[in-house]
C-alpha cells in the first residue's frame, strides 16, 4: 500500500488569555503569561491511498483542528505532517467569501488552487449543477442558508478532483437528498483510490461509509483501527457519557486536560 498521509506526534497548542493585557505581556516579557491549551497532543497515524477514515469523539476533542491541519489551513505546533497529493477541505463556510456571489466564489477558489481561466470556465457548469442552488448562484453568499453554503463548498471541492478529501460536518446541514448525492460522489472517489477523512455526528453515515475510525478524546488518540472494531467501543462510551450529569462531564474533561498536562497518570 502507498501512504497518502503520515502524521507523526502532532501537537497543536494555543494560549488562553484573560484579556488583551495578559496577551501583550506574554509577547513583551520573558515570563510566560496565559494558560496553555492543547487542542491536539502527540497524534500519530498513517492513511493509505483508498482509505476512508472517520474522525469520532465528543465535541472539543480536536476533530476540526486535525481537519484544518490536514488541509494545510493551520500548522501544527510540533510534529511532522506528510501529505502526498492535493487536499480539499469541505466544511460549512470553508473558503467562501460572504461578500462575493456564488459564481465569483467558484472563480476565486479555483484561481487560488492554480486553475486557469479556461479550466474554470470548463469546470463552472459542473460545479453549479452539483450545487443545485438555482438563481442564488449569482447572489452574495452572505444571503445563503448554511445548507446552501455547504452545497456550494462541497460542489467546488469535489469537482476540482483532489487526491485527499477532508469532510468536516458538511453533510450535517441541508436535506437528505443532497446528503445522498454527496455520499454517491464520495463513493466515486473511494472507487478511484482517493483518501477521504470524514467527520460527522451521524454514526449511521460513519458505519455506512468509513472503513477505519480515529477516536480522539480531548486532543489525544484513544484508538485507531477498523471501524467495525472501534465504533462499538465508542458507542458504548458515548452511552455512558450521555448518561453523565453536566458536572460529571466537566470532571471527565478536566481529568483529560490534567492528564495531557502530565498532572495525572491515569
């Protein structure tokens, strides 16, 4: 098998400040100000060409941060990312300029990806047909619903024919007919041996489409492997997690955060 993505000990750290004064002091003075927050810590995995990997985990576990790193939108703080091929991220609002029309966004995004005017003119009808938003294609994106933005973003990303597709909750908005249309397109990509990373809160979609699962728990990899093995464990955890009170969920998260910082060992 040929590797398409290799992540080696990826960590993404942010600083959390109580205000602008503390942020300024952290920049100017040698003493460290602000609290470290690890969105990801020591994340490692390898994906092969043709892999379809689902990212699972409760909210705040780092799934979108990892998606943005894979798409090259944000860099990791430490660690190595190897991407073999062209990557496209599909997320609600991703890469769309609210002030421009849908048609203008198609041209802008394709130009940024290196397509010529002639290539864009050839691609445009396919993108518009797939998005299926009618006359709104010539209206400013700021007037779109979240579902329409998702339609346009998905249509652009799949029609530029990327080698690696990262889909972050893009099928969570809009109607089921469009979701089925997108899944059909994703299956075409899958048949061509492209690598797909898929984030969705729909366990049904995950089980139907993904072959592997990466389970993130507050920034760390809890498990990675075949979805048939990982998903039942995650669903059992999710049942326990949903039964927790709000205070128990906070305590669970705080313990995970302390573990990241090395303050607890288990």
